[in-house]
C-alpha cells in the first residue's frame, strides 16, 4: 500500500461526521464517543492523525473505532 492509498483508505473509513469511539490509552477498554471533524493527514514522521470532537489537535487513527 502506498502512502497516498493508505491516507485515502483512512479517509474512507473515517469520513467527517462519522461517529467513533476514542480510546485515550491504546489497548484499554475505556473509550469516549466522538465525531470525526477533519480529513486525516500524515504527520512528519509518517503516521496518520485526525481531529475529533472533544479533543484539541489531532489523535492517532489507531485510537479510533467506528461505532
């Protein structure tokens, strides 16, 4: 998977307005409901971030699950 296709796949999985569960600590069972509020973008070191409601800045997409 190329970098652009990976970003496109994340954008399709988490479109703006999508309801998600945000896991502040990866691997823990506690989650917070949220809505996606931005398109995903690639951080300088290559991982993908996205903005959600209730959080300033972006979060790593591995901490999200579609509801």
